């Protein structure tokens, strides 16, 4: 990866299948008769990887001639794992006969769709990329922190921690809610939801109050305002 993508910024996040695409484009250079097709994991047409590799390939005149969208492929090995794959056929010249093979589900048979242009997301559309950026595109304030509670782990609870809290302090059940993120589809987590709860009520819940005090100690205090010079 380091040798093949030494001149491509952000290439460290790319899937290991990507060097084959670049090397194929280099081998095809100068010969319009060569066509290439690869079976690849479907990560090649998802997420931030598209905006890193495909602009490079398109600058080197790569055009997608046909593509199979996501389908399930498995080997004949014991203990085989089903892999979700795509097939991408490309060359260094354009063609009017572009075809997309789509699947209702990854396990069904494909049906063919004629396309004017097949972009790197394997849809019939212009070659437009979703790329990450650090600056807002309008006058919106920049995102400087992100979506996280900054709680030192005290507002979030595992299932075991929730059960222990409610066993000792059943009245706190009203303030415990499911917390949903990408990881929580596998491992359940919960959070303390305290919006609108008065300090007097919280003081009557010592275990919840203990967690609030730890959050307070974890979060940095703002610097005191400096007096203005007159």
C-alpha cells in the first residue's frame, strides 16, 4: 500500500483491493484494447474511500464500462463466510454500451440496467464525489468537538451498570434511556437523560448525583473573564 499509494493523500484508509486498480490502470496505459474487471469487496464504492482513490483513476482516463452492484459471494471452503462483493469492469477509453447489474437483495439474481455513465458509486450519474472537509461550505460555525457527551464515561451505562443502578435506586428508572449509536446495535448501552430535572430531585438520587459530580470534575472549567481595559 505504501509503495503503490505513496503520492495519494489519505490512502491509509483504503481497502487492500485498491492497489490492483491503480496497477491495472498503469499496465493499460497506452493500449486502448485492454479491458480489466475485478471482483472486489463492496467497500470500494462506499464511504470516504471513493473520494480518495477514484479521482486519481478518473484523472488517468479510467472509465467504468459495466458493474455488478452488491451481491453475496462465498467460497467452497469449510467454515466459509459470505462476503458482499461488487464487480467493476473498466478501461482507459469510453464506451456507449454501459451496463449496471443490480440485485434486489445480495442473494437474488441480477437484472441489467442500461446506463449513460457509471460513476464510482456504481450509479448512473455524473462523476461527483462526497469528500470530507474541515471547513463549512456556508456561514455555519465550524464543528470543533463532535457528537459525544464529554462525560468521562459517567452519563453512559452498560446493561450491567444500568441493572445495578436500578437495583439500588429504582426511582432513577425515569432518567435512564436507551443510547443508540453504531456500536450499540451490538452491545446495548444506556444513558442518564436529565434534561428538565430539578436539582432538588437529583439530590434525592444519590447514585445519579454521584455520577453528575464525576462529570463536573471531568469537564474543564472555563477560564475567568479578564476585565476590560477602559
